[in-house]
C-alpha cells in the first residue's frame, strides 16, 4: 500500500501541465511618478502577472518543475491620462541539471517603453493580430525568454519561439511605438529578434547550447570536463566579435553571464583559462574588472 501511495505521489509531482510555461514575477515601480492614487499601478501589476502566468504560450507540455523562472520590472517615469512611459528590465534563469542552481540567461533593459492602459482593461494575446502595445511588449519578451531557454537545451531549439517573436515585431510596427523598427535604435526589439534568427550571429546560439548543455549540466558529474566545455563554448564568440564587434547579442550574453563566468573559474578544479581570459578582455572590455578577478 505504501509503495502504491509513493508511486501515486511521484506521478502527481511529475504531471505535465497544459499551460503556464513560465513562473514569472512582475513588479511595477511607480516611485518616480507623481500620483497620489497608487491603485492603478497595483491593478496593472496584477493584470500583467496574470497575463503572463495564466495562459499557454506554446503547444508544448511542461512539467511543473520545468517552468521557466523569470522576472519583469517596469520602472515608470511618467503616467498621464492612461499613458505610461518608462523602462522594462527582463531577466530569466535556466535550471541546471542535477542541482538546485538557476543560471542567468537573459538580463536586458528595454528603455523604449510606452503604452496606454485603462484600469481593469482585459489583456489578450492573439498570434495573428495586434491588440495593444502593452500586450505586444510583454508577449514579445515571453517568446524571447522561451526561445533562449529552448536554445540552452537543444541547438536552435528556440526557432519556433523566435519566429513568433518576429511575428509580433511585424504586427507591432503599425503602432508607431518606439522599439519595433530598425531605425528606432541599434539595440531594440527589432534587432533582438532579427539577430536571433540570423545565421550571421550563429555563435551566440551555439554558445548558449554548449555552455549550458555540455558545460553547466555536467558540472556535478565532471566539473573539470564541464569547465573545459564552457571555455570551448566561449572561444567561438571571438569570431562573432571579429565580424560584428558591436553585436547586440554579445552584450546580451555577457550582461547575463559575466558574474557567473567569474564564479565558475575562480573556484573548484583549475583549468587553463589563459586563452579564454585574453579573448574575454578583447570582446567584452566593459567587464574588465570582473575578468581580473579570475586568477
């Protein structure tokens, strides 16, 4: 009887869900907004939390423990007559096999955030139509998060998610809002989607896969081999730098990974890091203080 009960409980714990691929936190920070009634911001925060976490974003089945941990922080700088402006910080993590460690895979600040929202306005996502700039903004980053997570598990595993992100870009360009067109800036949603899907920047996606699947996922079993595989994942990024030294994806990679790389190679079994160290100082010079910590 006890064995039957344990088997039943294990089955429950591994049951696949039909929705809710993300375990997302959403924070609306309105400290800079001169508004006495804070209720609108609390309602917006709750609505966005429900919007992200309560619906299916794909046709894939997810185990409950496979949900992608991520966070959104909307820092508002202006609110007037239902129009909101500010910045959005998006972060996501990837669970590492055989550990309780979540590895950061995305840490991006979108500075071109503007949208209109009426309190209690329902939020719906439709893959085939443009609903609102707010819906497009959040849905776009949901698919970017899911695509990066899938790429870390299987080489180019995120293709379908990046294609959906591109469809959102195409539909949202009609809105006239900033961040959806290539001439808005050189580091926006248009370029994020475009470069993710371009073979010109393939080393970024190759690095995501090798770094996590052949590196971090092996760390518990064989830390020496795992570290060498991580070095092998990083080295080809120099080829990308030589072609496109200002590539948005390179900055995205190290915005997420710089501290982790320092921690990985400052402790545990020692490996030959000299070549990787020189390469990192060349292609990610903004992180020189971090790279100097690796001995």
